[in-house]
């Protein structure tokens, strides 16, 4: 059984994020991708900071290697992420301040031109909402908001559509699933943003729901289902773009942790996949071995064990999370 096979039998896509430092060194990872995934998304290589560390010197080498890895197995590549306040080159802030919108126009146009016909599905704007920042409409107080004003979101989509009218453009956001104050606020702000974009006629096709869940944070199936219905009701498609299930709060044995991670996956996927607007699921990696939650800069667990957040363990054995995905499709 493969996740991509089970998903595609239901008209859905399954895929995962990957980085070249992983595919370069690991034949098991490459094989697992080719067997399990219909789509890949570059974890780092397509971000602005990876492409244009020095202004005007764009290097698509890493990103192109992800695309050729994908096409060698006939997998699609998703584009991620054109406009994001993180992983930005250092020069961008001063340039935005001095020259304004030209800076994002140049970036988005070049990115879309480079991948025209090769990448259809794109995260054009990522994580533009942050209720805690206290700005109107809960927009994140990023360098884009500061120097371009609130209209930069709609503009980014328009610039992308003008450069490549064939793309499917997504607004991608995290923190939309739990039933605690931060996620409740972010869900409502995202709905407002999607309503505004629709009213302005911005070329936005879908909402990317990242899906970085944490076991132990409250999850209410009904509330989440209602949110999906509201997004779909506005005419947007929905893609789960970065699913992983953080087990940092759990102190149980590994097998009990795996069971609780899978239980949360089942709860989340049951709701997500019963909404017809949902097109598929991408996990943020395949194996715990390469998860960002286990990276040296971001060790999310403090007891020395790995975070068991992905469908495969660090030896590429399927975990209960894998079976939760398989059963949900
Ligand atoms: C993370 C990657 O996994 C890391 O390797 C990188 O250093 C930072 O970004 N939301 C996103 C992703 O949209 O791009 C992030 O990926 C995880 C959170």
C-alpha cells in the first residue's frame, strides 16, 4: 500500500516536504518518496533567502535540484513560498524601505518566470496574519506590511498571476486548528482576509492550511469543520500543506506517544477529508530523522528522545501515524 495510491483513489494528493541535503545522502529517503508521494515541496530551497542572498544574483540551483528529483520520479513540485517574513535575505528590508513594491515585483516575476509550466501550485503569501501584533485586521507587522501597506497581499497574488496565469495560487497559514485563544483569533483573521481578497477579486485559488499540530493542545472537530466549510463557502480550495504532529508535551513511552500522535492525526484528517474542498495532504517531511522539529537549531523535545512527529520513524519504519493517514484516505 502507498499513501499516494490510497489518496489518488479518492481523488486526493499525498506528498511531503524535502530538502536537497536529505535526498543527496539518503537512498532510503529517495525510494520512500518515489513510492509514497505524488508531490514534493522544497523545505528551504525555494525561499527568498535561498535564492537571492545577494541582491540581483539569483541562484536557482538548489530549487532546480528539488524539481528534477521530483520529475525523475514523475512527482509534481509545489512552490513554497514567494512572500514570507522569515528566511528572507538581509538586504530586503532596506530595499523595501527605499524602493517599495518594485522589490516584490522583481522577486515574484523572476520566480514565476523561472518555473513557468513546471510548477502549477504555489504558496504565494505565507503567514501574513499575527493577531498578537495588534495591527488592523490582525495582519502581521512584517517588513512587507511596514513598507508596502496592507495591500501587499492582494498585490503579490496579482503580480504572480500576471507573470504566470496558469498557476494555482494559495494563501498559506499556520495555527488554524486548535481550539485555544491563538488559533481561534487566527482563524477569524484568516476568514476576514479571504473575504477581503475575494471582494477585491484577487487571483487566489486556495487556502493552504499548514497543519503543524501539537498533541495535548485542544482540538475541537466541530469548530475545525465549521472553519473549513466557511473557507469553502467563499469559493476557495483547501490543501493541507505541512502536516506534522509535535509530541513535545508527551512524557509517556514511545509506543504510547506514537498512539497519541496517530489518534490526533485521525481526528484531524477525518474532519479535513470529509470537506469536499480539501484536495490533499502534504506532510512536512516523511521521516522523524529529517524533521525540522528534530533539527539541531530547533530541538523541540528536552528529554533526549526524538520528536515522533512524522509518518516514518528515523529508521524509515512506518509508525501508527502512517496507518492513520492510510486509513483516512
Ligand atoms: C521550516 C523548515 O522546515 C526549516 O528547515 C527552515 O529552516 C525554516 O522553515 N512554516 C513554513 C515552513 O511555512 O516553510 C517552515 O519550514 C515551517 C513552518
